[in-house]
C-alpha cells in the first residue's frame, strides 16, 4: 500500500479502532488458480493473531497452503472530497478532487483447523463481540442453540488463524491541507451525509 509519510497511521489504538470498526476483512492470497479474495469477519485474539472461520464449502482452505502468506485488508471510513469544500479554492483555484479514507493491511501466515475446539473458539469470540455490540445484555450465546444443531453448524465451517508478520495502516484525512481547507473538507463531508468520516477527521486535527 502506498503511504506518504503524512498519511501513515502510527497510533496503535487508531489502527485497532479501524479494524474493530470494519471487521469484515478481505483476505487475499495467491493460489495455483491465481489470486483469490474472500470477505471474512476477523478479530484480534489475545495473542495478537487474527482469527475467524470460513465455510467448509469455501475452497480457500484447500487452495491456500498451510503457513502461506496472505493479506487481510480492513477498509474503514471513506468519502469523496470536492475542491469546492476548500475555502482556499476561491483565492487561488489550486485544488483538485480527492478521496479520503482509512485502511489497514495485515500481512501474515494463515493456518486452518477442522478441530471442533478451534471452531468453537472462533465462533465464541466472534459472536461474543458482535452480539454484545448488537444486543447488549440480550446477546445471543452459543448455549442458546440446541446442541445437535450447533454441532451440525460447526461441522460446516473451518477455523482459521493468521499469525501477523506486518501491519501497514493509512489515514488519508486531509492532513496535508491548511486548517481552513481541512475544516472545509470536514464540513463538506458532513453536509453530504458522511458524518462518520467527518468526525474522524475532526478528531485527527
């Protein structure tokens, strides 16, 4: 990923926030059939690795070798910035359109497991996080499902883990503009309904 120095995201907390806010990663790998990409929810385990699962019917666990390098892409907030957003444009007209965004590229080595305990762990960690976010105290738990049904569903997935080797993160948020143009970009995005990106840019000032 091309990262000019002023757009490099160095704050570990910000990197984690991007990944947690956009957990549906695009996992890219080279195979004998060429590049493959799969969209999978992933989360950081306590040991720093990424864990998740794919469908048993998904060929990725057969096409990608054990320990092979993969790239997991987490794409955060993004939005179009118009030259008209910049107050400075009226003075010098030196402005062009751009696209602001946040992204994290996680490189690592992937492994797959058909072990029932590994599959239970992956599902438990993922559902605990997202159910609490979605339903709070009423969060669904694996124990809520009939045991035989859950066993059958777990039999249809494959657990996966990515041992992280490198992380690249980018926050392209108009940091290269002066204060007035930065505020104009924030206001323009908010006016066009992209309040989320506008808020992130405001915090990064």
